[in-house]
């Protein structure tokens, strides 16, 4: 238990270091050249959602995040007298989530793996202070661990909470249900599905019936938003637009169709055959990232629980880390620091696209690593501890 506490303390400290420049930057105290360290979507929610004055998301103002983030933002808004307090309280929430995740992951896979791939991961340092993804990543990992232990209802319920925090964990639900059905565990599959859907409806309902419903943003996020500049699909989108075709619609069709085909033809069969349910969670998440036109830098946090819980190659983690560091130190200077007329802009764009390309390579390798674990061919991979009693069948 003492080692787990130390891992949790390291995770909280790393998040604190990540959050600090965002707080300093919001007060206008960061030098211009360091602004890339100061961007935070926490500040965006404060300004764009007009939370000053103790406003409540969905009830008083529109809020472009799922309910759990909105509910927490409302509580923090009531407790804080200004952005500084708002940012500090959010930092405490994220640090607490990272520490809780460290304890859960250390118990499931050992303190060393939790320390290396979670608490000390460069992604946690660079990206945890940007958004709220740490909360969803911890919940996703916790749901995967519950599924590994045969706690199907708990897995479905925690996965619902993760989905109500950031939408992406929903992709793991079909893989888990399909796996249970393939085992002939129809009752367990039904209970897990009811837990997932039922709790998701309960959590979403108040925010959906409010004057500024959260559901209005789901469609916008899924359909209207164009590809991010730090997504590989932005090049496809612009290339198609250059020949006179609607690049946005083309990329929408291509990415959704590609995701659906990959999921049905590759993810579901491998999830069904895998001995460890975490494999299905991991394959579904990586598949979403590969096809996502909205890949933001902090999305790589979603992958960290799978490096802790599964015996993936160190090479894959190193490549992902190099890519994430490259994206971070190019996208934020491009958007916050470098003037459009600056000659350096072309060099930064080239470095950004190279980093994004490397990230795609890393994602493919991670997908293959997870699939190899699911296929039982682990001779080249580092062993990972299995919880006492193993997964129940």
C-alpha cells in the first residue's frame, strides 16, 4: 500500500506541475515565448461559457462538454470567486483523479508499471493540464479492470460515467458486450448493457432537459467540426477541397465508414477471442484515435491505462511519446506564439506534420501490440501481473 501511495503522490505532483503554467498564463504573467505552456481548455470553459458570476452550466449558460464535466464545472464555479480560484480547483480535481488512477492501476498491474506508464509518463506532464481527459482516462481504465475481474455490471456503470465525462469511452461498450455474448453469457451481457445505458441516461437527463441542453453539442461535435490541424485528416480534407469537392463531408464519410468497418471486421472478432477483456477496450480506443479527424494532443492520455494494464512494447510507447512531444511543441507555438508572417512558421508546420505522421505509426504499432496480446502471442512482450484470481468466466 505504501508503494501505491508514493505512485499516487508522484501522479498528483506531475499534474500539479502541468497545471501551474496554465494558471500563471491565465493571469497574464507568462512571457510571450512560453505561452504554449499556458493554454488550457479550462480557461476556455470559463470565458466561452461565460461562467463568471457563479453561473451553472446547462442551467444558466451553454456548456460544450458532457454532463460530468459540466456538473463539476458548476460546483467549482459556485465555489470560486474568479478564474484563478476556478483554475486552481480544477487543478486539484484533475490531480486527485490522476492520484486515484495511480492507486487503481498500481493495484491491478503493479506499482512499477503504474509509475512508468502513468505517473511519470511525459504525456501526463505535458497534457494533463490542458483539458479534462485525465478523468475520463482513469474511468476508462477502471472499467477495463472491472471487466478483467468479471465485474460486468460495475464495468458497464463505470464506462457510462467515463462516457458522460468525455464521449470517447463509449466505443469500448460494444466490444465488451459482444465478448460476453460470444461466451454465451447472455445474462451478464444484458446486465452490463443495462448498467451502461441506464446510468448514462440518468447522468445525461438533467443536463439534457435544462434550458441549455448538453445534447445540442453532441451533433455539432460529431458532424459539424472540421478536421483539426494536428490531425492527419486535415491534409485529406484540404486536398479534396482543392479539387472542388466538399472536403469536410468527404472526410466525415471516409472516417466514419473506416471506423465502422475496422470495428466490425477487426475489433469485434479480436475482442471476442481475447482472454483479457482489456484487449477489447484497448483496440476500440486505438481504432477511434486512428480514424478521428478531431485528434487533439491530450487524446494520447487515453492510451496510458493500456500501457499500464497490457504488456505492450516499450518501442511503441517511446514512438508515441516522441510524436506527442513533437506535436505539443509545434501546435501550440503555431497557434499562440508564432505570427502568420514569421518565416519560422513553415518549419514548425513541417515539424508538426512529421510528428503527426509519427503518431499515426505509433498508433498502428500499439494496435498491433494489443492484438498480439489478444491472440496470446506474448513471447516478445514484457509480462504483466494478473490480479489475484484472474478474470472470472
